[in-house]
């Protein structure tokens, strides 16, 4: 009788194992079908569906990210062979990033787009998945790169071009300040550029997550060059001060 119970237990155990491996197999098969993306289980994919209604869109490469925010290219098919002109910015809502802060960023971004100085926000939604809140908004995929790359190019090394680009940067800030917007995160990764057919440079500003109303504050026309600031760590204070001065674009 004891032997029978033991063999029954073992049988149950092996059946459980089999079920588990079958589940695993099915999951990995669905992953393969979607090019590594499980649209029905991944909260990010569900968010995109919410923001876009019935349009099926998929996440592509990560374009940038931090501790609780990631920016993804958006694709028109599961294997991401076709990139659509959108990026998805997805926040994990926590103590540092409240729903109000994310909504405020979108509000500032929409206003800046209406003023002609920012890419377009295509959709915004706050969603909950597995007890965690996320904020996601879709933004127009704009330009050829960030100002950081432009500063490193031969084009920016020519004084006339540099003055022209800096004048355009100042125009953007003039527009924001004239409309009572203080960006508060002015560095070279937060400006995107587009080169026209005639070689002319167009610029737009992004990332309004710490923007606020200017109020009585003094406008700031100094943009940090991220390349210089990245190199500052480990230097003595005097060198840091010198590098900081060299790392600003004074408009």
C-alpha cells in the first residue's frame, strides 16, 4: 500500500513537471513567433495598444533609458523590420515620477509643439499592470540625431555654422521663455537636429520632465555639452570648473 502511494506521488510529480515544461515550451514558441515579443503578456505592448486604439504597434530598439524611464523605437510588425516614425517613452510611476509629473511633461511637450519647437506627441495614457502604474506617451520620431553628435561634427567646427546653430538654439529658448516655460534640463542630448535637403539645420527640444513655469526666474541661455560633462568625473575641482566652463554653449 505504501509502495502504491509512493508511485502515485511520483506520477503526480512527473505530470506536474510535464505540464510546467509544456507551458514553458508554449511560451517560448509564442516568443519566437513574435520575434521575442509577447504582445499579450508584455505590459509595454498592452500600453501601446491602449494609446493607439486598435492599431497594432510593437517595441523596437531602446533609444535611451534611466532608472525608471525608457524610450523605444516603434515598429509596424512583431519582428520590427519596419520602423514607424514614432518613439514610445515609458515611465514606471513611483515616488520620483508621479502621474501628475508625467502628465505635466506631456502638457509642456504639447504646448512646445504648438509653438513649433518640439516634436509632436501622438498619444498619452497612464496604465496599470500587475499592481504597478506606468505612464506611456508616443512621440514623433524626429530628426537625424542629437545636438551632442552635431557638436562633434566637422560642420559645427566651422565658426559660421556654429553661430547659425547657436542662434537657432537661442530662438527655441526665446520662444519657451516668452511663453513662461522653463525647461530646466538644457543639455546637448535634449536637442534634436534635422538636416534639410539644402543642408540647413532644423532644431527641436525634447524631455520636459523637470520643466516648470518660468515665473519670476531668470531665463537661462547656457546649454551643457554632455560630452564634456561625462568626462568630468575623477578630475580635481579646478579642472572640473575649467571643463564646466568649456562644456557650456553660451548663446
